C-alpha cells in the first residue's frame, strides 16, 4: 500500500472534517473541495513526489494524487499506520461498523466445514468490489462482469461510481453552502449538497455507459459517523433510495420479466399493505412480538419514512414505520459491503443467525470478525439463541 504524504492543506481538511472549527466547512462541505486536495499539477511538493516512492511528474487518472479515482478517495478515507477516523471506510480489522460497511470485508476469505465438505466465501461476493490500485483492490468481481440487473462494468467500479467528488447538484438553488447529510436547513439564498455526495440526475460515472436518471436520495445521518451503527444512532432514510440504486441496477425495479426483482422496494412499496408496519413494530425477536412503535426501529432492518424534507428526519429516532413508510434496497443490503454474501445486513444463508459466518473459528477469520459482522451484537444475547432470519421483522414467519 502506498503511503500518502499529507500536505498541510489536506491535514487542515482532516481536522475540519472532525468538526474542530465552527466557522469553516469540512473538506468536501457538500460540494467541490479545493482542487489540490485530490489533484496535483506536477505530483510534487518541495521537489519530491507526494506519493512515497513515486516519481515526480507521474500522476493518476485526471492528475489525481492516487493511481485511480478509488485510490485517491482512500488516500483520506482509509486507515493509515493505525489511524482511525470517523469518515473512514477501510480498516484492517472490521473496525468501521457504519451504515455503508467497511471495505475490510472485501479483503477476506472464509472457509468452514459444512457436513462432509468445506464451504468457502470470498470477499468479492460480499458487496461492491471497488477498484483502488494503491490499496491492493485491482480485481473486479470474477463472478459478475457487470452490475446485477444493469450494464455497469465491474472492472470500472470505484468510489466515484456512486459518489460525485465534485458535488454537482441538479436543479440547485444558489451556491452549495454545506453538506446535505445531516438534516440541516439551507441558509437563505443557498442550497445544501446531496446526501453523502451521491451522484445526481445527469451524473456519468463511466462516460458513455451509465447516465443517472434518478436523483440522489433524501436521508439524514449523524454528523460524526456512528461506530458501531445502533438503533438510536443510525442513518434515517427518507425517500428515493431504491430509485437511486436503480441508476445502475435498472432491472431490479423494472416491472415483470424473467429474472427481475420481485420483492417490493422503492417509493411505491408501502408498508401499509397487509399491515406490514404493524408486524415490524411488534417484532422484537423470534417468538417475541411484544414491541411497540415508539421503540421498534432496528438498524439491521431500516426502512424509508417517505419524507422528502430532511429536517423532519432524525438519526437518533427509535420510532418504527407507519402505513406510509416503505421497503428499500438498504432494508436488506448495505451500500458498500458487509461480512455476508450479497452485502446482506444479516446472513441470508443460515436458518439460525447464531450459526452465521464468519465465525472466529473459520479459516481466514481473526478474533473479533464474528462480533464485527453484526456490528457488535451478540445474536444470542441481543435476540435469542433461536433467532431466525430478520426477514421476519416484517413477515412474522418465525
């Protein structure tokens, strides 16, 4: 892994991103940051390459400080020499138990006995296989040449496939004055950026292949990312998440057709049908239906509240859904990656969740992987030893 020599400007951005200034925006600030935080005209500072071991004058794509867009993003958003950061998405031990997930799981392979054979799970099956050469992520998913339900090539998948590093917002009103991730109201005459700098209508993460047609979703998260995410410290989703995912996973929301998405998801998948929201609110665990709406929120099974005003959302709310709420892609999957196949929030391939993998005893696992996979929850304690799939949070089949 190449070590980036962080300049004073980038270090300042780092400090500001931790909230150490009340008057100056964080590095991204909801829109485009200062250019030399990500780009370099000559790849040098004081006559030396800014990349340790690099060659002056040799830069990445579009004069980026990393070899490619993903490497450039991770030069700030990954751990360096044991550092930890609230805005990081890559650790060496599963430390970041944030809503999107830790790309640590992409580096893992787990093997374990199943009856008379051995089963192996590979990290490239656990979620989005980002390309970031400087951090060792150079191989796309060998099982998927393109996005499931879409055409986006896995060989081009990287951080900027979903996040627009320049923070362009369609139909904005005035300049971008701050982040749109935290439920703030925009100041007069200005606007806030998209939630987590997600690409907006017209964004083209891979020129000529995909152009986004659905807007960035409405959501609110904590100003300093929860670690771990919990039932009272989480992202509160408002509107449009599944539709935004379908910019690349088009067929998953398309009606009918062989092999297309069948489970309702999106702005029209109301939980009012058949009283599903009542199921969610009553469900506590397998065999325990004593819950109530005021405290029923489960961060392992989030939902959308069908709210377009982010100031009406709360990242500390434990309130469950009502008849107008809806299921979304992230009700079952994490946006980045998880410890389980298909970026599942829980292990879809086991009957009892206490039998989920990884276990610390699996080949390829390290101590703590099992607990980190469920964001610090011991399933037998948080639920019970007989806990079944969390599909039951809505469907009550256990």
